[in-house]
């Protein structure tokens, strides 16, 4: 069984930065793909960024150049550094691990204008 625990969300002004963390509790991490998704009120959950076990990355067009995903296999942690935040980045951010399709409980990010 794998559990994902996110942290690092909060309230920030437009232009500010936050770093989200997701710790994977369980026996697997190094060979898994990790991703960050977000869901705004009344909208579907969408991919923000993902990283393969080999280090390959993929970003949503809306966050390219502002957000960076990284991982520390020794700590079983994946990070999302978010810079230049905009009000439209406001959402609940979820961590996801595949294969197995595990999700964290989410962390709220609110960006004020």
C-alpha cells in the first residue's frame, strides 16, 4: 500500500512563489512516475507537471517556464516549485503516483490578485 502526503500549499500574492512537497509512504517510489495535478472549483482535474522514473518531464503549457517538478528518491519525495504565481493558478493540487494510480489528499493553493 502506498500513501501520498502533500504539503506546502497556502495563500500567496500574485507573482509570489510556493513549493509543494509530496512524500510517498510505502515500498515503492524510485521506479514510479510522479505527477502533480490541480483542480479548480467546478472544473476538471488537469495535469500540471509529471516526471518519469528516468527523469523525463512534461508540463502543462500554462505553467511552462514558471513551475519546476523535481524528485528526491532517497526521501521518496516529489516537489513542485511554483514561481510567478497567478490568480488562475488557484486550485487544489494533488500528487499522483503511477503505476497503481495512487493520489494524495490534495493541498490548497490560493493566489490573490
